[in-house]
């Protein structure tokens, strides 16, 4: 039987961590100056990259980290530093400089796809749920798999319809959102680094 309780628990947990509404201002800021088609392509690419990363870590996450000798706090700290660099660009306005189509693709891959969407928090959560699902056989596996698909559909729809938001707030609104997104992203980055340092200290 389908484990609806595990599905809801996994979906809600990933929704809180990945925060689709919270990604909207950051997505608008990072894709500022792009055409409608480029924004839609970036939304699709970011959701796809995040989905692939999450699936890989759900299936082989612990084995990958063990093989590389990397701990979760180290992964979290690296993600925080990367986001901090992006946040500084948003705050200083460098992200508004004209960019090529290739750079637009890169924005969808990094930092949107990872580590913003498929970040350390989401990776850890998926690894935990995958471990729980393994003990519940196919019912649990189906529930976690469907939750991963559902949250990425939610993320894609949120970013996909950001174009309608732009029509309302106009270019000046996007500039304001860019600065706010930079501030929020810098806070997220610092929190990620702080949590990583705390985890290192706790581990001795």
C-alpha cells in the first residue's frame, strides 16, 4: 500500500527546506535582464538540476560522501560560501550586467539548481527519508519518490510563473527585489556556514 503519511511528511519537510515561495525573489534577481523564454528555460533547468542532484544523493548519498571522505558539515560550509559570493554580486549590482546565453544556463545550474534548491539541508533530509523508505519496502520508496517529484513540480511552477510577477512589479520592482534577495541570500549563506562550524565543533 502507498504510505501517504510518509509522503506528506517528506513533501512538507522538503517544502519548508527548499522554500518555493522564498526562491521567487532570488530567481527574479538572478535572471534579471533575461527574456521571457530565457527565464522559462532557466526555471526548467534549475528544477531539473535540483531533481537530479536530489535523486543521486537519495540513492547513493552516503556512499558518495564516504568515498570522498567528505562530511555533511563540510558540504554545508562549501554551499554557504558559494551562496555568499552570489549574494555579494546581487547586493553590489554586478548581476545586472548583460550576460550571454551561456551564462544564463550557468545561472540555472549554479547557484539556482544547486546549492540553492538542492542544498545541504535538502540533501540531508532526502538521505534520511530514503533510509526510512528502505525499511518500509516499496510502499515507503514510492512515497518518498513521489514527494521528490511533487516538490520539484512545485518549484518549477513557482519559477515558471515568475514572468507574471515581473509584469506587475516592473523593472524598478525587480531592482528592489534583487537587493532584498541579496540580503536574504547572504543571511542564508552565513547561517549555513555558522551551522557547519557548529557541527564541526560538536563533532570534536
